[in-house]
C-alpha cells in the first residue's frame, strides 16, 4: 500500500467511527474486509449511498480514517467528495446519515440523492 499522504475523500464523525469499530469488533467479523463507501443507481432521488464491509477491488481507492480501512471506487469520488457520514443512535432515528455537499437534492429517507 502507498505510504504517501493519502487524500481522504469523506469524513466520519466520532459517532460513526464508534459504531463502525463496534461492528468490526463483533465475533466473526472478516478482518480482510474494508469499509466500502460508494453509490449505486436507484432510490427515490436517483442514486443511493452504499456503506458496508467488502473486499477491496482493483479499481478502488484505499484510504484509512482513524485506523478504519476504507475503499471507494475511484469513479464514485465525483459524487461523494467532501461528504460527512454520521451515526444517529436515537430511538426515533437510528442509523448512518449522509451529509453530501455534491447533492442537488435529497429525499426524506436520507439515503438517496441527485447530483
């Protein structure tokens, strides 16, 4: 892996880092997997965020946030650069949230956007 200073295309809040580390520390977690951050077509606004653990692919950019190994398809940076991922742990809204400066519109579900 490249040891030069890496550009980190997205940020994780302290809450998101805590939740991701909790998931990574669960019994049976595959430590060869990275946190995949990306997009896919679909959702009520045209594109949906992808956040999950996956194997790294040849076309991925690799970066680390607070010791968490992350991957993102290089073509997804256009849509996600500068995005902040947070974790909401409340009773009414529980889950990861995405604050994306590149989105021209988002929908009420918070996981779908348009550019």
